[in-house]
């Protein structure tokens, strides 16, 4: 009864609602049917277009096929203009893509034929290429331009290009737009060598040189060649901005302000409106002197050996104390040395500034009032017996990635400290006094191959020499497998990478600390030792052109042994001497370096560097 009452029409509103609802439902039904018919009609239309296009292509009715393709193009364009795309818009676009792709593939297959000879096109191929009108005309013209570009860059031969123009350049829809291009073939060929040279420098990322070459070619050419090289010059600009900006940023982070300024000045010439380049340039300028002075005269070169980090352990009157006291400085003495050098106006330079790219004597430039200085840390191999006598046992990278020394303190506890070794102390000093380093230069780390590298045994030869040394020093033999030595080699590579990126250079002190100038050292023995260093040390730290003669036992430049060393790539040679001495010959330099150690602090006049008397460690015997 309640259900009947609920359905009963008791008002005007209820009686009016039913017919309205019926009308709405009828309209929805009609719209749905109409929409379905509309979609069906469009789907049938596009499918019909594809079928008509395929059939026309099979029947070689190319103008008809082109007409169908144009209709589909117009439909896609209309859909794009309306914004909504309409029903089956994606199907229309896919159909157009398929039609155009089939045309492109056939053009490509035809294009491969003329390169083999001067055979004419088949009647059907010619009808296709001309019958498809502007579509094939653009494809063929574009391919001919690509071949002309290949003639410039050396990837196409003149014969192949001539054949292509002979066979395809006469097509009715191609001859007009390519007539002028054909007339330029001799000019294109004449510029090929210059263009290829520019492309070669671009492949080597020599961007500024590339731009100069492309711009010169553009000034000497017209037409296709000029258009091509201007496009390639722009491509060079697009490619160079990011890596050169990053290179400049890296230089700035490493304190290489002068190199960064030179690079950024050139970069600003190419990108005058680039704000990031201008910002980097301003940073470089703010950290460099406006002008530099040419230094005349010899360059001072000083050297130290690994430092004494715990004097109490070093100066304990054992069998090693006297040798360590004479041969090494303490960390406090080294800090005093740096302060003295800074107060006297010295500035660290890179050894590569002594020679130019052609191997000739270079003008040494320094900021006004500064004196150039080369610094070497010798034999950073870290022999095992020294760790028990107040020196570091090895180098490590600390938590911040800085090269640090690892050592035993007075209580026998192992410590890692950046300022436990000369490398870290000098780097910290430069951080506090940036003008002590010219263009980010730090110093030279020289290495033998004897016993270890930075304290790490890297191969069986070094393990043998370490255990021989341990036996002489009363230390237990060391056991080490290949897996551990492989880890050690990776540690050496990581430390070297950090050193080099921070402005340090790596040098050889021969593999076995060989007395090169001794009459007992033959040319053959020295060469074998050099090869051994290259294979066992250079393979990990990088090859070097710097040789530190062990104990100053040097060779005259015309000695056959020295000639051999130069033939193997060495350009910088250093012995030992109390005063600055530099001897230049074409493509190599010999210099004396002043060793600063306990003995020199007691016996030599080092006042041009620092006050050795006041710097003397209180625990030194």
C-alpha cells in the first residue's frame, strides 16, 4: 500500500517530470547514435584514405596517391587548428605518418642506386619521384644537400655527388631548386680540406680554434659553403658553452684564477650577453692582479722529505734518530718555512711555466712584487720502518677528500690529520694565503717505486722490497694477497687524482732510487729502471715529464743516458745545489733544488727562505 502511495501522482510537478525525462533520454540516445555514426564515418574515411593511397601506389598512380596524402594532411591541419583534434585525430596522424614514411623509404632506396654508377632511373622510379610532387622534391633536394655537406666533410666522393645530380638533378620537381647547388660543386670541393680541418678541431673540443676556422671560411666563401660553416659555427657555440663554463668553474675552485680569467675572457667574446659567464669572469678578475711582471733570473726550487709529525718518537736516540734528524723537518718547522717564504714575497708556480708549448724558454710571469718558487716533496713512498720513528705511515683521503697523513701519536694511537704532512700543511696555508699560489700551483710530489707508493704496497715487487727492508729494521714480515694490493692500487689512483686536481704535479725519482750520474749506472740499466717506473708507478699515477735525480746525482745534457731520458719524454730535470741554478736547452730544463732539512738548518744559509734558527723545533737534538 505504501509503495502504491509513493508512486501515486499527487501533484503537478510529478506529472510534468515524466515527459521531460523522456525527452532528455531520447535526445541523449539520438546524440549517442549520431556521435557513433560520426566516429564510424571518420574511421571509415581514414581507413578508406589509407586503402586508396596504397592502391594508387601499387598501381603507380602517383599523382592520385599524392592527392590522397594531401587530403589527409589537410584534415590533420584542420584538427590541429581547431585545438580539440576531433574524433580519431590520432588515427589520422598515424595514417599520415605511415604514408610519408613509405614515401621516404622508397626515396632512400632509390638514392642508393646512383652512387653505384651513372645508370638512369627506371621509368617507374622517375614517375614516382616526379608524381609525388613537392613531397619527393623536398626529400631529394634535401638528400642532395646532405651529399654536398658530405663532400665538404669527406664522407662523400665527388664522383658519387656528380652521379646523384646527373641522375636526380634533372627531375622536374628538383632541377629548379638544385640548379644553383650543382653549380657550386667545384667551390664546395675546394673548401673541403679547410672544413675538414675545422671539424677535426671540433671533434677534439678545441672550440675557439674551431670558431676561428669556421669564421675564416665563412668570410672567404658564399652560398652553400658559407651557409654550412655558419651553421657549424653555431653548433660549435651551442656545444662549447656548458663544458667551458664548467672548466672555468673548476679552475676557480682550484684557485687557478689567471687561467680562468683568460678562458672566461675568450668565452665572453663569444657570449657577451651570458650572465653566468660574466659572473664567473668577475670572480676571476677580483682574485687576480691587473698586470703581471716578467721574472728575470734563476727560479728558486726547494725540496723537503716526508715530515716528522711526532718529534718525541723521532728524536728518541734510537738507531734511526740521527738520520731522521738530519734528513727531515718537523711539521712545526715546515710551517715556519712557509711563513718565511710568504713574508719574503715568494709565490708558488707550476714547473710547466718554464717552457712554452714548443719547448722554448718561456717568460715567467708573476704578480708585481712576487718571486717565483718551485716546491718538491721528495720520495713520498713511506717506508715501513719510518712509521715507528715519528713519520706518517701513509697518505689517505680524509672525510672531506683532502690528502692527509696517517700516523701513530706519542701514545701509539693511529691518527689521521691533514696537517700531519707537507701536502696538507701547504694546502691549508694556500687556503689562508691565496696569493702564495700563482694560478693554483702547489708543488711536485716525487715518487720511486721502491717498497710502496704513498705507503701502499701495490705489487709483488714492492712487497718483496718492503719485507727486505722490514727484516733489516727488525720488523715482522708483511703478508698481502692480490686482492689487498688491488685495493691499494685504487687508493693510489684516488690520492693522485686529488693531488693533480688540487694543483700538484707528479715526478719520478727513478724506480729504485738509482744514482743516475754514477759511472756504474749504464744506459741500459737506467732505461730498464725507467720502463719499470712507467709500468709499475706511472700506470697508477700517470706518466710524467719531470725527473728528480736521486741524491742530486745528475747527468749532463749530452750524456747518452740523458738523451735516452729525453727521448722517453722527460723535459724537466732537477739535481741538488745550495743556490738557485737553472740551465735551459731546447725542450728541456735542468735546475738545482735546495734541500731543506735538519742538516741544512744547522749548516747552510737559508735566510733567503726563512729564519731556521727561530724555526728550530724545541725537541730537535
